[in-house]
C-alpha cells in the first residue's frame, strides 16, 4: 500500500502519542468502542481509512444500497435517548439514511475529536518488553497503546477477481464496496455487472433503469426474497419506541438476534398445503424472516428442497421468458449463502435492455479495451460494475501487518484459516481484540447488537485488567483449540458448508476453507458472560515487572 503522508495540520491530529487503546475503524463497531472506552476513562485514538465515519455504510454507496435488517432493529441500543430521538423513515433503511445516523452518533457523542480520518493502519506490532502495541499508519503516525482493538468490519476488504486483461478496459469500472461519493450516471451506457450476490441484486434493478443495455454476468444464481420495503408506519415506530427495552431484550433471546418468528416445526412434518401456506405468508411478509419458516431448513436437504422448490416457482412466475427463468433458478442449498433481499430483481430480467449471461460453465475469459469476452463472444461495455464481494471476516485484518509474540504475524498464525478464542482474541497476540471476529456469531446475527455485545465485553475486560493490576491478557492455546473445534463441529452438523460461500472463504482463490462465523447465538453471549464471571476463564492474565512479564508472555 502506498504511504500517503499527511501532516498533523491536515489530519488535525498529532503524529505520535501514547494511548490506552487504539481502535482501527470508525464504523458501527469503532464508534461505539471509542465511546465506551472514553466513558470508562481510557484514552483512545481511532484510525479510519475513509474520509468520513460509517465503515461499510460509508463505502457502499451503490444504487439501491440498503440494509436487509429492519430499521427499528438495525441501530444502537446503548443509549435510550439516541434510540428514542432518531426517526427512521423506511422499513429497511437506505445507505444514505444509515450514514446520516452514524454521523449523528459521531456528533451527538462528540466522537470526532479522537478519530483520525484518511488513515490506513499499516502495521501493529506488540513489544513484549514494554507490553504495548506500536501502531503505524499511512499518514505517518507511530503511536503506542496498551490495547489494540480491531473494528475493521467483516465485509470491508473488497474482492475484485484478477480477470485477464482487467487493466486494459478503457471505460470506468466500479466495485460496489468502494463506490464513488459523487455517484455514477449510467444513462445511455452499456453496463456490465459481474456477480449476483446481495450487492448486485440491489443495484441491478436500478442500473437497468438507466443503462441503454445491461449485461448481468451470473456465475451462481442466487435466492432472493422480496423486501416489500416502504415508508415506516409512524404508529409501528411509536409502539416499538414505547417498549424499546423489552423489544431489544426479547430479540436477544432469538436465534440470530433478529425479530423473526421461528417455526419450531419440520418442513416435512406437515401436509404440503400447510407448508405452502407458511412459505406464502413469509414471502408476502418479505425479507430474512423467510429463513425461519421451518426448523430444519438448514439441517435437512429434503426439508431445504421444499423451500428451494417454492422459490423456483416464484422465479418462474416472475420471469416471462422460461429459458431465462430456468437460468435464474438457484441450485444450491437455500440459506447456505446469505439470502438476498430485493426490490424487483427477478422482474428486471423481463426488460428488453437486460441480458443474463451465464458465466458458470464458461467463465469470463478476458476483459478487453471495450468490454469482455465469454466463450469467445464479445460483450461491448462502457462501464463495468464488480459486484464480486469481499475477502470476508479476515481480509481487512490480514491486510494489516499485525505481529504479536516473537514477531509472529497474524497471517502466519491464520495460515490454515482463522483461529480465535470466542472470536475476540487470538493466541500469541496479547491485548489485541477483534470485534465480531471469526469464531463469533457476527454475520449470522443482527450485526449491531452483536457489535455492542463485543464492545461491552472487551471494555469490561480491559477494565478488569486495569483494576486488578494486570498489564496483559491473552488466550490459552487449550481454550482456543477447544473453541475452534466447537465452532467447526456446530457448523459441520448443518448444511452451511455445502456451498462455496464467503462464510467458508470459498469465494477467494487460495483462502483456507473454514466456516468462519459461529452458529451459536444466543448461547454464545452466555458463554462470554461466564468466561468473564470466572475471572476470564481460558485467558492468562499477566502482571509484574518487565522481566516477569516477558517470561510470562513467552510461555
Ligand atoms: O458479495 P457476494 P456481495 N466470476 O460474495 C460473483 C452483505 N450485504 O457484495 O456466487 C464471476 O455475496 C459471485 O459468484 P459465486 C451480505 O451479508 C448485505 O453481493 O461466487 N462471478 C457472486 O455472485 C452479503 O452476503 C446487503 O459463484 C464472480 C458475487 O460475485 C455480503 O455483504 C447488501 C467471480 C459476489 O457476491 C456480500 O454481498 C450487500 C468471478 N470470478 C451486501 N467472483 C444488505 O444488507 C465472484 N463472483 C442488503
């Protein structure tokens, strides 16, 4: 990464300094971590790569970007004043609205003075003698901190496949996860969108309305459920706010922490008509609650097939041309990749200016000056949109040269896939925490309460270390090994590992195939609480002078 040197005047921050905590990232996780640490009296500095706060909601400005979790749930709950005063306008909030919310949070809690923008963290190195981290940035900072918290996000390191000839394309190209702030005008343009995941499903219907022609290059057809988005009924908002604490507490007891009604029944235990009725109701309601239709959808292939068949029929009835409809039918297990939530996705393929190109059996061969080729056929394009996803969960962490005990890098430690204790800490990296890291429920839950749970747990842990006269905390190898084994065995009992999802790292060539998130919410929260209640069971706490500390860290 090129070093962009900004002077202290430009960044409004000093290049050096000693902090209790350095936090990397100013999205939902980093903002709350900063607020929490400051509230406990710790000094903290946040480094953020973007020119504004917001993390994923800062970068993902593609047309149609909006959340697939409902607005009344996808927000912080740490401050009742905040959740009472903020007014959401739609059932599913758009990217601009969420970004406005996060900017409001930054201002309301006076967070900006401790956030340095336009700054990539390049390296974090643990100094065993000092028991502190040294953090180096693209802006020339070299600061030290006792604790380092990675709030780098699970879906923040974009993946642009290395197609042959990519640099030869003469027109503009965009990645959905790094969209120009000024927006893009596709009017009258021949556009190619590569990918058909959540980002593509959201932007394709809108780009199709502008483009003179849109080619959609599909490798794996996707399941998407209609959002049925619309203005948020003020009465619904008032009711939730009148009872917000109970609403939040109830949701925390549900699988995924989302306000989804989970049917306890098996899809196979009831007559077909009843099953269809359940699916129809969920389809009419829209969005991710479809996943809760039956208890065994992600455990039994036979049960899963009933959901797949139902959605196939919906696609066949939405798409006029039966040949195109067949091409759009997903053949993977429903839910093993995160289902998308859309507005008019399948119907977009009825437009005369939209072509679906199958790149599954015949991949994109080459990007040329004027477009790209598939199976020898040329597709002339004025602009390319890479909706090709992310190096999820580990990508942003491993981009930073993180070095712990004996100078060993995180990249080496995770060469065979990420290994953590509870998704928050890693053997060999004392005083380093990962918010919603691999091995925690994170992306399989409502992210915001999961972020809040991690932030609060980490803050309590740091407080415990300080108040009990310790200087360092690190997980034991035995605790980490047992946790990794547990995370894998839970995933192995489901249908999740059956497809090439980013949950498994299977979308990135060469990445180890490991199911990264933990399928164990809400018991996970209890486990974290128990660990803390037992004086941080599974961790080693270290105190003493430099020599003693050095010896303890070396064990
Ligand atoms: O990324 P993806 P995304 N040649 O990885 C294709 C969250 N999110 O940005 O499936 C051709 O899902 C790839 O094909 P395949 C949400 O959690 C949420 O869309 O690997 N195609 C796939 O179709 C989501 O799951 C929201 O065969 C290639 C696509 O690119 C996650 O972010 C909105 C290719 C990538 O899909 C990621 O979503 C947006 C190649 N070489 C995102 N390489 C909401 O809240 C990749 N592809 C609504």
